[in-house]
C-alpha cells in the first residue's frame, strides 16, 4: 500500500534525524553519529525480529533502508543549524512513525499467532526501543522511562484499541489507518499539552 | 512438577518486585517501572533463548508470565512503604529464584547437547543477566560486577556441582533439588556473612 | 588455514586482554572481570550471529574459545604490572584481530547472500561491537564513537576494498590477506599519527 510505504519512509527519516541530532549534541564523531542514526531508526524492529526469530533481521536484506538512513543523517548534518525551525516537522513525522511502527509490530505478532499482550508488547518495542538503545549508547537513562509524554503509553493504548476494532469486524485497511491516526493524534496532543505519566512517590 | 512451578513463580515474583523497587528509587514513571520489572524478571531467560536460538523467546508464548509480572509490580507499588519489612522475604525468594533459574539454564544447554562450560554459562546468564540489563537501563555499572555477594559465583559453582552429581547417577529430581538448595543456601550465607569476591588491586 | 587460526587466536587474546585491563581499572571483582574479558572478545561475533540467525551462537559450541579467554584473563591479571610494556604487543594483536574479525564478518554475510552494504556492516559489527558492549557494561559512552582513531572506519574502508578486489578476480587467499593487512596497517598508522574522524561542530 502506498500510504504505508510513505509513512514507513517518513517514520524512518524522522527517527534517523532525531538520532543524528542527539549524536551531534553529544560530540560524537561521524562514525558514532551514523551508528546512532542507524540504531534509532532500526533498533526497535531489530529487537522485535530477534525476539520472534525472524532472522536475518529485515534491514540486513534491504539495502534501500541502509541508504535512506545514511542519506537522512547527511542531510540532517548539513542543515543542522536550521533544524530548530524543523522541530515541528520532525515531531510530526516522529509521531506518524510511532503509529506506523507500533502497528507493524502488532501485525508481526499476529502473523505468528502470539497472544494479545505479547502482540501489544511487540508493537511497543518496535516503536519505542530504537530510542532506548540510542539513550543507552549515549550513556543516559532512556528518556522513554522518565519524560514519556505518553510515548510508549499511546502505543499500548493503540494496541488495545487494535484488538477492540478486530472484534468489530471493520475492514482491515480502515482499522489500520484508525490505529495510526489514533497513536499519532494522542501523541501530538500529549506533546502540546505536556501530558505525562505520573511517577510513583517514594513515601 | 509442582515444586518447580512454585519456585519458578516465586523467583519471577521476587525478581519483578526487586526491579520495581529499583525503578521507584530512580524516579521512573509508571511505564518505565513496568519495563524495569519486566526486564529484571525475564531478561536472563530472554538472552539465553536468543543465544541458543529458541525463538520466539518463551515469555512471548505465555501470557500468564506477563500478567504475573504486571500484578507483582502493582502489588509492590501499593505496598512499597511496607517493603522494608519484606526485605527478608524478597531475599528469600530471590535466592530461591536464583537457584531455579540457574538450574533451568543448565538444563536448556544440556537439552541441545552443549559442552559443560557453555551449559554453566547459560545457567549463570539465565539467573543473573536480568539484573544486568536492569542496571544498564538505569545507567549504573551492573551491581553484579561490583558487590556480587557471590551472586553469579554461586551459580557457577552450582553448575560445576550439577555435572559432578550427573556422574554419580543420582535420581534426577533429587539432583535438581540439591542444586537449587545449594545455590539458595550459599547465597543466603554470603548475604548474611557479607562474603564477596576479591577485587584485583591495580598495582 | 593455519595463518587464519593463528590470527584468530591472536585477536581473541588481544581483545580478552584489553577487556581485562579495562575491568581492573574500573574496580570490578573477579567475576565482573571475566564477564568483561568475555564480552570484549566474543561480543561482536555474538551480535553478528544473532542478527543473521546463526544460532546457537558459535562460542557456545566451542569450549576451546571459552578456555582461551579464561586463560588470557588469568595471565593478564598476573602480569598486570608489566602490561604497560606490553602495550605495543597488545595494539599489534588488537589491530590484527580487527582485520581478521572484520574479514570474518564480511564473509559470513556473503555466505548467506546479503547485499554489499549489509556485509560491510556485519564486518564492522564483528570487529568493533565487542568493545561497544564492554563500554556499555562499564557505564561509559563507547570509546568507538568518540576517539575512534579510525577503528570502525578502517573496517568499513576495508570492506569496500574487499568488494573491489572481488571484482578483480584475485585468488581468494591472497585477497583475504590483503584485507587483513590493509585494516591492520591503516589502523596502526592511525594510532601512530593520532588520526581520527572529524566531529560535527554544533553551530
């Protein structure tokens, strides 16, 4: 489907760009920068593929993804001084990518007949764990665990919604679009309203 | 076997509870807390399953483990103020879990005909590496490598003992119980007597 | 081939020794030290094997590698006070190992018919990511990403050269030796001349 290809590419670009920016901030050299761009983009899908045993992992079989990430990193470096103005564009693609990758992970789980909680976990891992590996490599507590702005949470809620819609027998294309837009929309809202999960006080 | 099911559940609960407590101490939000509880519980077995190629990893196929961990995290959060009094209970289950998971890893290695050192390594990974991933995610040098109180060491010694008993032709149930109790006992002793491995001075 | 066996052993020893030294500097106990020695040696190959689905990972099937690493760690600890004089020997083996492991990764990729960029990435992962895991476990930003002295870069360039030579129809043994010597030579030169990749200034 062309819509999904477009969103997939947009999501990959957004994740690669955000990784590149994080690497520049941390004074990495060019190689380190490329690794971080890479890992942010394909890290979540890689963990998913390893956990379900879909090996070799997919990006090894598709050089176009590799070239897309390299190109994104190069463009991001060149235009890094103007990237602040691009913040909104990045957030837009990042949130769309979040929806797409979460959907993708859920569907991979269904394809091998996993139970519902496992499918939702796979969706969340696919969408969020590239950023987790990025933060580990940059020696930080994963942002995801601290200032989530509902990053992972919308993936989980989106996953629950997916299985609710599955029971309603909606056409699959329509259902998929609803899930992506739901995750995208709630995430954008959470950023704008600065909504985040409560912490547990220590007592 | 019912005894093993009981210990397996006890170990999973103890590991999930200790992960939850570590997450509360680090100011994570609710999602981060659940991830840490999860990873502490099933991280070691996940690495083992990936290394030997037993994919999809087991917890993806068993939603009861997922629900057990979620429930444990919830209960731990609710009773966190009273958990200091529970310290001994936790240590008790944690040490039992250590024995059970180490035994489990060794047996997985034997099942695919690995050599003895590899089986012992798999046992140690299964028992200890959930905690290692937890510490990496929390941006700390794994406690395991510093103040081990013989955490990993008892798993290794227990593994050597397992293969010694294997030569003695003891009934397998009896042998398994000996190994679990051995690891459990030495670990409890090491905690009580504050025994730990020497460090190498730098000279 | 005996030459390759020799270089493989030399590389494994050099990587295990460098991991051991890093662990001593960080005040780890004996167990932590062994884990770091292990991970530095076999970490890169393990990630490669997992990504391509060659499971169980190879070192689980070969106890001689395990014993070699344990032996190296022991010898390194015993002679740690004299190891500064050994710095050049270590660098020598480390650079040879770099060439060998990069070549090995490339060939594993070719064996399962991956595309060229993926083969080069596998070579680089095999040669470099043991050190990355070591640094993550020691809670540092991977040195590889900061002061690379062309560590990863020579692997990438070596990989490109490999595929160029492949088109020239050179005898395979000769080609392999060229690649190893090329990576070894450029790496030694980069260390001596203190050449490293530029960083991106933040603007």
